[in-house]
C-alpha cells in the first residue's frame, strides 16, 4: 500500500460543493464531505437520497454540474490517471461483462488495468478462493445469483490493490453467508490501511462495520463524523438516523386499524 | 361464467387497453399494428370468400390453417413477453385450482388481436368450402374447434416451456428469433417462386391432403368432406380435432399443476454443479497487454452475446447473399463484392453501446487518450480478424462466379479502402453518437435514441463513402484513361489507404472517447 496520497491527516476523499440535477429534480444539492484515510466509512440514507449519484460522481462515472472531488489528494476530473489507478469501484445498477465466466472477467479486468498476466491469474485464483467462487469460476456471470455477482464485482474492484474502495450497496440482496464472506475480506483490507467507502440503508450493518458515517437525505448531508459522534445520545444508529432524516414523527398505525383485527 | 373466468377476462381486457397508454410513440405503434392486422385479416377473409368454388380452395384453406396453428405454437417461444397472461408463474401465488384456472385462461385468451385474426381466417375458410346445410352446421363447429385448438396449443406450449422461457437461455433464444423469421421469410419467398414456376396451387394438393388430417386443419378439412358427402371422413376429422383439443387441455393442466406444486427453477439453477469450460488460454495467438485483452473479449462476445451474435450473423449473411445472388442471377457486377466489407464495417459502429452499461468497467481503466486509442484499436483489430478474411473470401467467390479474375485486385483494393473508411467513421461515431442496445427482445435501439442511431449509422456510412472517394476516383480514372492493365495498382493503394484512414480515424476518436466517458456511459446505460 503506497502512503503517498494518504499521509496523516490528509483525507482519502474530499468533496466540495458538489451539485447534480437530472432535469428538474436535484439529486445532489451542494454537499461537502471529508472522509479520513484508513477507515471503514458508511454513506447512509433512505432510497433516493442521492447516494448512488454521489458515489458515481466521486468515482468519475458521472460528471457533476458543479463542485470538486479529490480522491487521495488528486482531482478526479483533472488528474484521472492518478485517481483511476488508485481506486476500486463496485457500482450498483450497472452491468458487468456478463457473457464472460467469473474467471475470464477477472482476467480481463486485471489485464485492462495493466497488471502482468501471471500476476492477474495468481490474484484472481486467490480472490475466487477467498470469496468462495472457485466452484463457479467457469460459469458465465449472467448465470450468477445476486450474491455471486456482488462477490465477483468485489473481486474485480480489489484486483489491482486500490487505496480507496467505493462500494455502492455491496450487501443489497446478498445472502447472510456471502455477506459474511464479503465482510471478512473488507475488514482484512481496511486493516492494512486502505479506505472503504460504502453506501447502505441497513443501519445495523453500518453500525457494526463502520468507524465513520455520513448521513444523507434528499440530496444533502445531514451529519458526518465518527460513528459515536453521529449516533450521539440515541440508543442506536437506526434511531439517530430516523431523527436526522425526520421520519420518526410519522404514525403509520392509525390508518390500518383493521390489520390484525377480527378475521 | 365463474368469477375466476370473469376476472381473467377482465385482466386480459385491461392488458389490451393498457397497450393504449404510455408514450405517444408506443401508442402509435400499437394502433398501427392493430390496424394492419385487422386490415390483413379482412383482406384474407374477402380473399377466401372469393375462392369459394375454386378447385384448390381446400388445399389453400387447409394449408393456411396449418401455418397459422404453427404460428400459435411457435409464438410463445419467441415472444414470451408478447402476452403477459401466457406466463402462468405470475398466477402461482393465488389460491386457484388448475381446472378453473385452465377454463378461465382458455376463455380469457380468446380475447385479443391474435384470436380475432384466427377467427377471420377460420370463418373465411369455412365459407369458401361449405356447400349445403349439413356443411354449414359442421362449419360452425369447425370454426370453434379451430380457434380453441390454436389458443390451447399456444397455452400448452408456453406452460410446458415456462422454465425455458423464464431462464436466460430462453431469453437468448428470443433475441435470435429475428434471424429465424428472416430465414423463414427467405424459405417462403423461395417456395412461392417455385410455385409460380411449377404451375400454381395444384403442386400443393398432396400436402393439402395430408394436412387435412392434422388438427386443427382437420376441422376445416371436415367441412370440405361434408360438402362432398363423405360424412364418415368428416366425422373422423372432427373427432381427431376434438381429441387433439382435449389432449392439449390435459397436457396444459398437467403442466400447470406441476408448475404450481414444484419449486421455482431459478433457485435450483445456481446450485447445479458447474460444467467445466475450457478457459485455458492455451498458446496465445493474440498480442499481450490491453490490445490482446480487448480483442479476446470482443471475439468472445461475438459468439456468446446473443445481440452481438445476431448482428454479426446478419451482417455476414447479407454481405454474402447480395453479391453472390446477384452473380447467380447473372445481373451482378463484381463491384457488389464491396458490399461484404461495407456490411461488416457496420459492426464497428456503436462499439460502446454493444458493451451496455458494463462500459463502466472500460471507463474505469481509460485515463488518457492513449488508453482510449489502444482500446478502440483492439476492438478494430478484433473486427478485422473476422472481416478481412471474410471480405476477401466473398470477393474471390464473386469473382470466380463471374469469371472476371482480372478485376480481382481492383475490387479487393476497393473493399479494403471501404472497410478502412467504415472502421474510421465507426470509431468516431462510437465516441460521438453512442446509444443503448436493449438486451431483451428484438429491438436494437432504446426508446428515444432512434434519431441518434440513424445519425450514427447513416451519417457514418455517407461519410465512409465520401472518404473512399479518392480511391474510387483513381479506379474510374484508370478505366476511363484506358490504363486498365494498371488496375492491379488499386490493391496496394486501396489497402494502404484503408489502413491509413483507419489509424487516422482511431486517432481522432480516441481523445473524444477519453473526454466523454461519463456521457458515453450515460448514453449506453438506457437499455
């Protein structure tokens, strides 16, 4: 792991005044973020909060309307050579090259990243083994289940040993066994000093995994900081989150008084 | 009618009505289809009635019915999304018994454009054939039997194959259905020409005699038999059709019961042991680094991705058929051989659209115009490994058929120049006018991007033709000035020009690609 861009204090990701609108609807409305290096960072928010849009802009897959993004101290849009070599991405809602087998997909990705062929094959075999995909490595990705897809996507994102890993909903639709596998790999990876940024709306998961959280709702950042700080006095992150996004006051039970009544 | 039946008929009506909702374009397409189908049905009805009394009426009616029944059997395999009520798994969670469900679905499926078309054909057929009161009575029965058998056939086939239809392989099959239809059209065309030359419908009479015993055409055959007084034959044919209907209903009900009581196949599939695929890279013929990696993936996709495969097979087939058939008919010019190069060059267009949203994996590894150049060059080289030998082969075959060997170098040179121009403009428009290719169904352009696709392909082809102008000018000049012995010069000139212009095109396209990665990704992610 090179430490050049992640010296003490320098954030792994710094976002300033980031905006994105799709037609009339503003998806991301001027957010500022500073994620410390070497941490497990959770970007949480309800569906439609702008998490995917934010991560797409941070990773260079979507052009912002305004604002700057720096990853490992380099501007994503002005210095893509440095940034793209140092980040790994697992986007949500985008396909993989699904007509390749799992093994072929990793071989393709690694070589496209400019790694030597022998090294790619070695790393791919180890990743497939650790992620419990060895048995399915010769099957086309199009026939994989959701959990297997997430795992092969994670393997492809890790192959070039990035400094910062961006994962959009890595646990969405994943069974508990696969989730535990993914978790183990990610914990080992952050242990080595790398940074993981992932989005989720499952608070229990974020609470148990992350050191640092940013809460997003309706295109804005409601809170960010170390987990304990964001949680504050609330008994759980779930409670703190509901208060932050203002969803606690709604009483949903009064209109459904027939539900569970006499049948 | 039971409530189940009424509900299912209502559902079908609602689905039909909903075809009228949605975007203006979709509504226009829906109404246009409706009008065309009704028009064809009406014309067919009138045509069949006009046939009344003709000696070959029975042959034609029986064959038409049989073809229509074949259509009913095949349709659910190729267009599983055409009728949403065809998929019984959608009703699995409801507390329904198979028998009322079968009855309800059968009646509900009589609602629609397809059944109306079938009704028109059956009515026309019996009017053409029925003579006498007894025949008319049988005719009513025959129409009902034909219609029900057709509908039940479609349902039974769909229910029996639902596992296939909802699986990946089934969807791949649906994508390739366009090819089957294109080939089928050629066969029909060929058959029609053959008929024209062999003296009319009489040639089909033996086929008609056999088909008159095969349900549901046998119901129509029964009407004809009654008209001729052969009551025994008529009864046998009717019973045959009724038995077929009963058999289909039974098979359908059994398939439904099995579907409703056995686990969903989609989860079983993942647990299957994997078949060992040969992925050893073997002695590598492809160059190392990004170039070889890109080529390898591109070539794998030609074979494995149904959309890419369909596009390639179409290009290869048309590129061969046009020059060779023209040569066969004796009307051909050797210059038609350039058509192969042109058709195959089209595959360079919309390169990133062929990636679908998986383009992000490519985008993440392109950080400079040089990366983009190597990426595009790899794709062009992959294309050339198929195109170059194929275009050469087509040119040689065409030349051999026309016997004009002296013109071979010249035509080859023109082909190579055209191919180069297509690759150059294709690379450039891939960067400038990318559009999505939907992966499901037979459409090749996502809604709202048709204009973009037209600009990309037709603008590019016109540009390619213009780019070829210098080589064409040299060819014309050599012919006009009487220096025909020097036309062999066009081979090296054309090849060099083609190579040069390809490199220039890639060099122009690369910085555009590198600068527009997010825009390209957005454009190709709509399918």
